[in-house]
C-alpha cells in the first residue's frame, strides 16, 4: 500500500516534469514562447477543456466514458449565442439555459446507460450526433456572433491578464477534487468503478451515483459551452469537434484509469495543461492542424500505455 501511494505521488511529479520539459523544448524552438503573454494565453484557452475534464474524470472513475461532451458544449454555446444575439436574453438567463441543456443531455446519457444497461460508449456516441445536429438546427448552421454581451466571461481582467472563466475553472477543479476525495458521493464513485457488484451486495444502489456522474458531465459541458463562447465572443455549431478526445487524453494522462476506480481531478487539470501547452507550442513553431492531431493521438496512445503500466504496478502492490 505504501508503494502504491508512492506511485500515485510520482504521477504528480511526472506531470510537472513533462510540463517543464515542454516549456523548455518550445522555449528553445521559439523565442516568443517563454513569455508572460504565452502563459496567460494558454491559461485563458483552457477553461472549457478544464471543466469538461472534471466531469470526464468522474465518468471514467465509475467505469464509463462520455463521447458527447464536445457536441453538448457546441449545443450549449449555440443556445447561449442565439439567446443573446437574437432572443434578447440577459447573460445570466442565457447561461442558465445553456447549463440546463447540458444537464439534460447528461441526464439522458445516464438514464439510458443505467436503466437499459447499454454501454455508455454507444449511448454517448448517439448523443454526440443528437447534440451536434441540434446545434446546427438552433443556429441555422451559421455562426452566431455575440460580441460585447459575453465579454464579462472571457475577457482578461485588467491588471491580472486572466479571464473570469479561468478563475472559475480553477475553483471547480478544487471543488471537484474535494468532492472526489472528501464526500460520500466521491467514495461511492470510486467504489463503483473498483467493484460495482461488491457495492451492490453491500446494500448500496449504484444506479443513482452513475446517473449523477453523467448528469455532472453534461452540466459541466454546458458550462464549457459558456466559457467557449465567452472566449470567442461567438457560438459556432462546428465548435469543439474532437474535444472529447482531448478531454480523455488529459484525464488519462493525469492518471485516471480507463478501467475505473482510480483518478484525481487535480491531476486531470495538470493533464489539461500538458495538452494546452503542447498545442500552443506546436502552433508557435508552425505545425499544421493535421500534425497537431497526429501528436494528440500519440499522446492518447502513450497515456493508455502509461495507464496500463500504472494499473499493473498498483495490482502488484495490493
């Protein structure tokens, strides 16, 4: 058990080493990378991926997966954009509608997965198409330009350089970690991912927790849509295509097991930073979009291999 704890602590150290290494590599390749502007730009680009990764962490911990988060984000952003630009909603009302849309998508994912015992991979793949199609319908397949109405969310604060969205994402990461490690809900999630049958035999119904986890992922995807629209001052129905892959890569890179039962929200956030720094660095050195996709795919494969290695080491020390 002591060895297992050392392995888990080494995950934090390993992620910090990777981050420092990326900064050094790209700082060598580009004389514009190691600047305050780069750091604040990276920070202000990650809030949507960061909050989605919080939800994805919980989903993976219970042994599920959610492939719909990118499309749900696009739907939430589309509703927000149209509500602000065409329906004359206030920012607060439009944001609540976006959150409600994400929450509803998450609830549907959870209920269908749990009630009919359908693999979450299939259910969320279906929701990926439903939510993306709904985003096109809401916007008429056009980008909704929002402008100043959304600036309070994504504009950097004077003198700080960081956006309210980034600060909110940091708070949610902290709250998510506390919920995972210090609450009954978090303990149930870990127990379900470790051995759901044992949880059931102990007299605890795992279904409400599993549904709640997918609902949380949907809600945070809706919030990610608000952050995404705030950063771009627009809502594009094509937004966040493939974001689910980046979220899964970040979460698994952070040490959350694809097999369930183990994970950390803080380490997932560090994984988000690794992905963000990698993509920003590749952009600064002139890498093409296809090249960036190749690198992201390689990171996913490397993260899965690392997860398999960690799982075998932890099993060997139980």
